[in-house]
C-alpha cells in the first residue's frame, strides 16, 4: 500500500501517478517538457509533502545539529536556512538536508522522502547526550514548492509579509491566505522560489492544504503557473547540477568526491564522519562527480557505463533529456584525472557509445536561467 | 483516466506495437498510437541506416521520451530503403501523427507474403490492446 500526501486527491484526478519512495506521487500532469518550461520561464508548483520534517528544539539544539551535520549550524542566523549533509562514521552520506533556523532556538530539519525513517532513527539515536526535543511532523505538515522567475510575485498575492525582505535561503513563519506556514526561499530547481510548509494539516483532514494548493494555482494563473510532477522535478534539479539522494549520493559516497565540500566545515569542531572524511582527503580523492553533456545525439540514463578510449572508467548516476538545452545531460563519477572540464568521454547507452564531455554545474547558462539570471 | 487508441484499418500490427502499411510492394512502418501514448513526449528517435538488411523482429532502434526508452522492431525482414529524417529535428511527430508524418522507415520486404501471416490486423490488435489495458 503506497503512502499518500495531503494533496493526493488533486493528483489522482489530474496526473499520471508513479510510486516514489513509498509514496503515490504525480509523475506529470500535462507533460514533463511543458512543466519544465513553466518553471524555467514562468512559475510551477510541486507537492513535496512526501519529504520528511522534524522540529528540533532545546538548549543543546545547535550543538547537537552541529555534531550530526557537516555544515556549521553555529554560523546560521535566525530566519535563515542552510544545506547540509549527515554522514555515517565512515564518512558516507546518510542524507542531504536543509536545516531552517527559526525564531528562538527552534530548527526545522527537512530530509528526503526515502530517508524519513532512517534519518529520524539516526536523529534519535544521536540525541542521547544532548538536551534536545525532537518532533517528527512529517505527517502533520504539508509542503508546496513554488519555483520560477514568477514564483515570488505569485505568492506575494497571498502572503501576509513582504517577500522582498527575504533573501535566498531566508526562512520565516508567515500566514499565506490566512494559513499558518513556514516559508523558505529555497528549492530544487535552480530557480528563485519558495518552499511552503503548511502547518498542522493532518492526512485525515487535508482540506486546508488542498485549499492553499488551489489558491496558489489561481494566484499564478495570469503568470502561466502549472502544477508540476516528479518527472519535471528530476529534470530541473539535474539541469541545476543538484544531486539526488539514492542516485548521485549514497552511504558509500563521501562528500568530497561528490563535490559537496562547500558544506563540509572541518574547522567548526567535531562531527560524525569528520575523521573518515579527513582521512580520505589526505589519501587523495580518487573519483569525482561530474556533469556530462552529450555532444552528439542521444539521451544518457542512470547506471550507464562511462568510457575513455574504450575502457570503462565509471558510471552515470543520473541522466535525462534537457528541454532548455535540447540535448542529453548526465551526472556520474569518473577518476579524478578525467574530471577536468571539456574532457572527452563516451557514455554507453542501449548498446551504443554516445560522445560526451565533462561540463560544470549548472548545465545551463546562469545568465539566462536560474536564480542568478540577468533579466 | 480512460484513454482511447487510434487503430486504423488496413494496416498490419505487431505485438511490440509497430504498424506496417504496404504501399506498392514496399512497407512503411512506425510505432502505434498506443506506443506513442505510453512513451509520451517523444524527444529522440534513433533511426536505422538506409541499406541495412534486417530480419523480422530485429531491433531497429530506439524511441525515447524524457523518462523512458523503448526499442522498436522490424515488423518484417528486408532492406531499409528510406528513413524519416524529419524525426531528427521533430521527434514529436511520432506523438502528433504516429501513422502519417511520424512514420519511421520504409522496408523493401524479402518475403512479405509468408511473414504477413505473423502480423495482426486492426481487429486482432485492438483485442490485444484491450487485454493489456484491462490489467
């Protein structure tokens, strides 16, 4: 039996469904390509209620989260969020998270849907020596992500705060169409946007989440808003060069080879996995996560061999067709000596060798697309 | 969502969802309406090469959507004498018009009469689709 989110009734009537991380979720409504383009050119909205959410409070909350994660929670200002990793003792990535620091000493930890149980067990297991209170609200909070260059203007019509006061990664308690929410200026598409936690909405009485979903659809109508499924979500995050947990990063990936060093703060003090990661750093990072762009025709997929001079040197971990680039893109791991930009490699797809080259992230031109766009 | 599938009369069909149309002894082929709807949003068609000799039900290439990739097969044995190059720049023709502008290749058949018996007509193919979509 698949799990459902608070917004399932809407998805069931309007989308093609897919099983993902134990949930019955929308794969696409109108189609993956038009949904991707809505987010890149206007605005799109996603149900991300399947993700996990845990409130962490108490005197030791900061110290505790700093011990668990690789990024520096002590550097986090109130009403601001950060991307971080939690690692196992061997330095492998257990999950990637966003931690919101709310008013006072309260934090909201947001984790991947597939890691809900695993992460909560890990949070509990490591909480014993700290004065912290954990509250798993995954099933009592719905979550809607609104993304694209017109996302902020769309939500501004409904939000009871001035959104221009929020910079990227800011977060805040606020009412949206009268409903109590936590907003964060974050996302998984590379675009500007907001992730909206709708508080206190149970699965048995989801009407307030459904109402807000429909209110946002109405507010975005003149901007061409589209409901978007997991199909477009996967393409958009890959175009932005963002890792998907379970595919691009796993418990056997270390943060440095995954090129996530920007959230690993060795100088902040001890954290779980630090010694192992440092040891790997000293030994030298043998392989790296790279972006791969198909230079000819064809679409790479995940788990395809990467070859150099006919020899297998690695494998892709994600691959798709990019509508804005009109071509195939992939992510994968190659030995460090082949990880430089413009390195030519081959990807074996469906018995054929495609020509590709190593490129940087994001895959698109950041002057034309994404939150740094110049227009 | 109940979906209806277009199954024109007068064409031959395979169980792998290719269609075949006999035109003056030559055979035009493509994928069926059911196949294009199952794939949705075709973004790439890997075309066979002209002059290639093929055997019946040999994979000819792939049709790919954003999420999925599917092989397509030669409905009959023979030689590829023409391919629809337009699909290189407009792969979505397979979605828009799978039986006309979205055709994939023309095969000069080696033994059409014998092999045609192995193919389905529109009535048999529609029965196959009913049995598949009932599940």
